[in-house]
C-alpha cells in the first residue's frame, strides 16, 4: 500500500466514524491529522484507491553547453596551447587548474563560469587532470611556457597552410636478447619460455630504441 492508498483508506475510516473520526484514526495509525483529513476530503470528492494518477515530469535541465554554445570554443582556446597528450592514449591532459581557467575566461572573454563547470566541460571533451610526472631536470627557463606556445602556433600555422607537421615519440631503450619482458604468450602447459636470470647489458645482442612518427594533420601514424 503506497502513501496515497493509505491516505484514502484512513480518510474512509474517518468518514465512517463520523464526528471525531479524523483524530481517532490519526491516533490509531500514527498518520498526521492533516493526512487523514486530506484522504477524507479526497474520498468525498470521489477519489478511489484504484484511480491512476498521472504525474507530468519535467523534461529536465538542458545541458550547460547547449544553453551557452560559445563557452567551449573559448575554453578550448585557453587549454589547447598548454595541453599535453600521451601518444598511446586518446585522452588529453591540461596543466592549467580549473580555478585559473575560470578566472581567465572572465578576464579574456567576459564569460562567467564556475571552476566546477569548467571541470565538467573538460571531462565531457575527453580532458583529464595530468598526473605528476618525473620531468623536472633542474631550474626551468622563465620563457619555457612561451616557447611551447610559440611552437604550437607555428605548428598550427603549417597545418593551416598544408605543410606537414610530424611528432616523433621515443620510448626507453630495450635490451635485445634472451631476457624477460612483461607480458604473456600461449605455450603448452608447464613449458614456459626459458630466459636468462639476469638482464646484464653485456649479455645483450644490442639495444633497441622504439619510436613512432605521427602526422598531426592527418591524425595518422
């Protein structure tokens, strides 16, 4: 029995008792007097427990980006020059905080947007916070960020003019030889591939340097 059924049942009992019925039913059932009285009045108006009550639901709140289509292009302009990506992942990272981006959106474009909304928009567009990375090699040059922004602008200019722009990514050196590597392969039960116990460079045939070349304009590599 749902809340409406209980209310109508209690109201019917109160109506059957007559004078003082509302208070008596409220004491017996623990329902509020106002609830019992409302059920009694609804019953007098012809309401029945089996009546289907249709509740009109709201369409819901429209997405922020749909209401403000100008926000994401402006935000992306702020984020794009300072993004860092992993060539092996479709995700992108940004090293600007959402607080800084929120403030800069107002300073540069006059757009008021909270840091929480900035975070949601970035997440919706496949951006994520960058994890700490061992990349500090010493004191950084004060113009380091400007240099990267300059490189980004030059690369974008070349892409716009149809000039190829490539990104070369290299991985750590790997010893070539009978050494253990991460991963597994299918082998007969109880017959694993036997490798050297120690990974001494002197036992290696040589060193391999894996690398990849990626064309930014064609998204191919």
